[in-house]
C-alpha cells in the first residue's frame, strides 16, 4: 500500500517547487547583499540566511502536508477553528501587531516577523473548498448554498484592508472569485453575489473614509498612481518603476552575469522583495526570466490539471485555489514591476524574500501534492487511495 502511495506522488511538481526555491535563494543573496550592508548595516548574507531558514521550516511543513490526507480537513471542528481562529488572529493584530511601512500587519515572534494576512489565503481556500463541497446538492440555493461561505471571505478581506494591506486583500478576493466560479454555482447565483458585493462596498464606504488617512496616505497612493507615467516624476513617485525598467532593459538575452547587477547598489528599492524579477532580468536576461516563468506556469498548469482530474469537489477546489493564488500573485507582481499594474507590494511566489509568504506557499504546495497523489493513485491502480484511515470517498 505505502509503496503504491509513494509511487503516486507527482515528483515533477515537487521538483519544480524546490527548483524555484533554490533559484530564489540564489537571487536573494545576489540582490540583497548590498542592501543588507549599506542600508541596514547587517552582514551581506543576512537575508540569504533568513530565507534559507524559511525554506527549511517550510520544507518540513511541505512534507507534513504532503503525507497527511487532505480530506481530513473536512472535519467540522477544524473548519470552525479556521473560521473563528482566522478572524481572532486578524483582530489581535490591531492590539499586538507590529507596525512597519505604515501597516500593522506583523506579529514579532522569536525575533522573526510573521504576517498572518498571508496565511489567510490558505484559510479561505480550505474553508471555501470544504463548505462548497458540503453544499454541492443545493449550491444554487442562494441564501443557503451560495452566500454563507462568502461572508467569511468578506470578513477576512475587511480586516486585512484595515491593517492596511490592500494587495493581500485583493489577492484573497480574487482567489475566492476563481473558486466561486468553479464551484458549480449557476450564473444567476454568481450575478446575485456580484450585486451583493456592490451593495456591500457602498455600505463599507463610510469605514473606508474613516480610515482614509492610513489606507490612502500619500506614500501609498503614489505607488498606485506612479505607474501611469513614471517618467513625469523620475525622482519621486516614478523612481522605483523607472529603475525597474533600466534593470530589465540592461539584461538583454543573457544578462550582465550573476551578481553583476548595477541597480541593486541602492538604485532599485526593494530589489530583493517586490522587484527581484527586475534583478533576475538584469543579471540573467531573458533566459533567467524564462526559467522562472516556465516553472511557475508548469505549477499552475499542474494545479488546474489536478483540479480537472480530481473526482471530489473538495480536492478540485483546493487545487483551483492554490493554482489561482500562485497565478494571481505572479501576475500582480510582474504587472507592478513592468508598469502594467499599480505597485502593490505583492511578492513573486517562491522567488522574493519573505518568510511568511514562502512558508504559506510551501504549505499550500504540500496540500496540492497531497491532492495529486490521490488522483494519481486512483488513475494508476483504478481504486481510491486510503491512508491513516481517511479514504478518498469519505
């Protein structure tokens, strides 16, 4: 039994994940070594070591999620923990949270910053997948089937916006939308949800106005508006984007060489986080960028393939949620550094520096690999897998 299970894991998916993590680790060292010394007066390998620690911790979580049967998450007690625990954690941020960059989005634990908002993405994925599976028989009954799971998503998004963290809230909302569209819900129910969302935004507007000084402060708004014409204010709101263009344009086909970036010498802010792909382009050219994009596209494709092949709605919606999360986050990040979208501070999956983001991604990918194992086992051996007493049909 166990030999069959081991053979059923998708090792190409696992390899793609850790190739990206390894490549990201190399690029974080290259892009952050100057910043660490010149800006923060830290050792040149400071961010490299912190990211390496996150990879090691994330790898443990990845393998735990990979072997733990995903349908165990359908347990009602677990779903209640997700619902009330997620809301409680976000509320506690306003009391005990650490403020950085104008946002109260982090807990400081054992010398490390943990961003709960990142983990809300997975909370929403698991919760929506579980509830919509349970409601499949009456999913088109709006008040009973379609609406209740959305309430959780709305609460999470509002609490994240108030930190304020608009980028994360946007990603959570978009993940939820992709899962709702794929949940089996009819067009009529989806249109009702859109109408309700519009009404909710109108009701929420007084709260947004009340927090306008933090949500829409000048520094944050300049990041949103600077992309429209960055060359009008090259030393102000357009500074980061203009230097991103210079980095991307300097790389050409093969790049300047690993470690040879000029922009990382203080010219391009956040070169190891939001704008790390600009440094990849500058140092490794189109080849380096293509390597990253092909691997990310492969992971997204695998996720959608798993969703299509999975016979239960829970596993299928998890696969859709995880793959859409990676695709959406990648699109927003690349759109920001190329000037196609406003700069939102969204990191590039697996590549950018960020412990919370990487830990979330590895946990999520462990869950996706878990779902794929059940799918592969059923296709190879023509019967559902069962491990630790949790069956695929349960």
